[in-house]
C-alpha cells in the first residue's frame, strides 16, 4: 500500500501479525493427567529403564535433584515420568509403542501431571481451591509439588512444549475417586474444554483418550466406574475409551501391576496410532 504525504509517496509494507514459533511438526506432544494409575503405582523394573529410544522425551513436571532433572526441561523418557518417586505409568509404554511405530523422523514427548487419590475436581481450574481445602493431608504434599495447582502446572508445561512441538492428544486415567459420580463426564469435559481454550487447540485435532479403571475380570474394586467412563464419548465427540480388560492388577484390586501398565499403555498407543492413520506393526 502507498501513502502520499506532502507530495512524497511512501511505500508502506503491511506485515501480518504472526506468532513466532520454532515448532517441529514432527514432535508429537501428549498431555497426561489423572490420579495414581496415571502417576504410576507399580514398582519400576529393570526392563523398564533400558533401551529407551531418545526419540521418546519427557518434559519434567517437578524438580528432581536425585534424578538430576529440572522442571520444564526435556529428558529421555526413562521412568519415573511423573514425580520423583512415582512408579511405572501407562505413559511409559504409550510413548515407547508410538516411537516404535511412527516414522524415524518423528519424536514423541509426554507431560505427566497426576496426583494419587485425587478427584477430577482437582483439575477444575475455577474451583480447584475448594477441593484442595478439603483434601486429606497426605495428598497436600503431592499437590504442593505442583505449587498447589496441578492444572496450572499442566498448562504451564504444555505452553513450553508448544514452543518446540505440536500437541496431538490428551491422556486421562482417573475415576477411582469419583465412583458412581453421574456428573463425572461433564466434569471431565470441563477440564478438556479449558485445556483446549488455554492452549488454543481445536477439539477435532486433539482427541481425549481415557483409560478404564481395573476391570471387573481382575476383581477391580472400582470396576463399576467403567460404565460411566464408557459414556464419555457421548459427552466429548473426540473421546475414546481404552479398555483395561485382561490387564493384571495388584493385590489391592485398585492399581495395575507393571505388566498391567505396559499392556494399558500399549492400548492407549494403539488407539492413538489408529487416529493418526498409522497401522501398528505386528509384534514378532
């Protein structure tokens, strides 16, 4: 566009307002949140700490001096993937399975913010404080590791991740602390919608994958919650339920064993690969 001022023609170049990102479109980011089965309850075994492909990355959620990890930095995703002393999580073998099946130039990054024993209300950005004031003392220490607001920590880290990659999905494992809660799906949708809004994401491009609690076939004490979890796709169009059928559980019938987490994580990955249009390789 040209402007004429005092007989002098000035050329004015109009540049569009663009955000400056150094995003790698082949760095797939996944947000993971929930309670104890997402943070990881089973003891990490030697087989889980070896041969982790460096293409599978973790954005550290809390400072862990003993692990030489700093919050907000990327590391090869060797467990634990949640806080410093948590166990094996579905996110472990979710990420490993993805990198095993995606093209070699694609990386996978996970962010895992989870609090054992919490209700979904802890991730309600507008009302979480009400929940925290009533939370049991043993939970407060875990919440405080996220500066008292796990949802805000998840968003903070997600924004860091968006500077380098693209958020491709959200993984949820929660429900044991909301048994028979007929409003659970509505509450989950509230968290999901807030994440989409706060991170400028589009629902059709960011599916929500929700895992079942320990299945009835394993004697799961919260297996009844799976009937409610099954209805989540009715509330969120781009939601998918990950079956826990046959996944071995611990003696408490509440948490999975390490093998159960491996199986469940692979199922999350299989669903995500399907959504990405990638056929999962046949295991030898």
